[in-house]
C-alpha cells in the first residue's frame, strides 16, 4: 500500500485503485479489531467450564467490555472530529494488544472482567474515526459502497475468531486464543500506522457561532433520541444471540464445545454478510428511508426467532441456520443505522460524534443482553428466551414505523 494517501489532504479519492486499497485497509483493520474484541465471547462457554463458574459470572467480562465500549464510543466520536484517525486507531490497537495478552494469564473471573472492560474502551477508538475517514475521502456513492464492504470485516473477523478459538479449544486451551489475537492486533496496528491516510482536520471544523451548529443543537434531542432505542434493541439481539448461541446448541444437542463454537462461528457470520448485502440492495433500490429499511430487517429477525422457537431441538444445523438469519438481519440493521445515518450530520460537522453516539447505543443493548440473556435462560429456560428475542425484534420494528416519517423530514433538510 505505502503512504500514497498523504498527498490527498482535504481532497476526495477518485482513483479506483486508491479507493480499493483504502477499502482493503479499513476492512482489514475492522476485521482484526473484531477478532481482538469478540474472542472472549467466542470461548465464553469454555471459560465457564474450565473455571467452573456460572454463565452469568463468565459473562461479566463481556458485559463490562460492552459498557466501556459504548461509553468510549461517545468519547472517541468527540475526539474523532478533532484529532487524526491515524492516531486514535493506533492508540486503540496498542491498548487492545496489551489487554488481550494480559487476560490470557488470568483465572479470576472478576479480574478478567476488569481487564476486558479496559479492552472494550480500547476498541471504542476504531469505528468513529473510520467513519470520519470515509466521509472525508469518499463521495456519497463510494462512501455507501465502501461502508458496506468495511462492515463485512466484522463478519470476516467473527469467522476468524470462532475458527481460531475452536482450534485452540480442540488442541489445547482457550487461553491460546488471546495470545494469537494479541499478535494479530500488533501486526495490524503497525500496518495501520504505516498506511493510514492523514486528512485535513481543520477543513471540517465549524465555528461555535455557525447557524448550522445552532440548528444541530436545537434538533439533536428529538431526531437522535428517536433512533437510539432501535439501535439498542438490534444490539441486544445481534451480540446477545451470537454470544449465547454456542451454549444454546450445547445444551440442546449435547455437542462438544469446539463443535458448537465452530458451527455457529462459521454459519452466523456468513449469513451476516449475506444479510448485509441483501439489506444494501433493498436500501439502494426499493426502501431508501433508513428507518423503514431497518424495520424490514427487524421483522425478518422476528420471523427467524419464531421459527427458531418452533423447530427447537430438531437439528443443530437447522437451529444454527435460523439463529444465523436472526443475527444476520441485525447486522443489516446495524449497517443502516450506524453507517448510513451519520453522514446526514456532515453539514453540522458532527459525523464522528453521531457515529460514536449511535454505535454506543448498539453496545448498551449488547451489555444488557449478554448478562440478561444468561440470567433469563437460567431462570426461564431457552424456549422463553427465544420468545423474548422475537418480542425484542418486533418492538424495534414498531419504533421504526412510528418514526419513519419524522426521519424522512429530517433527512431531506
């Protein structure tokens, strides 16, 4: 790649080769960030078994990381409008590498939770700066295309994380997963520092007396808070279902831990890519209102949850299939709400901030569901938990319909 970007300060990328290389860099970065973030969830069932602790106790680390990730998103979003993305993402990688390596030596679940919470904060410095980069260096059409491809990085990272973790469990220990993740994060951090573009940050600043900023401050409470619950609900389903699907399959069918991890780790992210592609086609074709498009995918998730309830206990592959449709449709919702919505705030100079705020909402839902689904399933069983998933998806779709017209008015301003 090289530092060919450094000559385009303040300009849009127009050369196809440079756009492809830029997209590749962002996708690789997002993939590795996912590996170093979701690897704990990938081996959580094995951690609980090895340390002889309850699922709810094992989930404290993931819950803590979601909380700090969500809070860090707001901080990262604010800083992303003021500081170079190259620096922010590099700092995130440096810290996440350290936390991944450190946690591999721990056995106390509460100390592990504290360390992994720091990792969650480190991970928060990945996405908002990337959105800032894309909006500054790409025009509207290339932004949409690139953001969809970069979103695939999450699924590629999920496949890699679950494949590597299942191999680590099979051949030795879940602890190897964190050492490997730390190494991958180190390599990616160096690659990012060498190849990330440097952009003109002053070009996008807006003075405090600007009428656009006054308008933003007046309109922020309603329009942003209107979409936040939708993102919270999809985050609860996307990460909560993905985290506990291996445990659900183990309990329902008695599969070995590494087999359940491998099955869900391959099927779920592959369907996530498929669902994001379908969502992109729907969005660019028939349903251009972001909320209505998101609502369509939430209804798809609801139907998948109902089917999961009806076929529960029949076959692990069929179960993984409907679980994959459920989580995949939530990836589609996330792509629309977190990738396609922030650019509407570009005229206010708040793209990174809004990206951080909205992405934080995803992980509010993730934090609640990772711990909440564990406790709920322990108390009420998996059948009731699946019905809860269907209810959450329906609630999200209903909110989308209610606020679709208001969002349409805001987006046309």
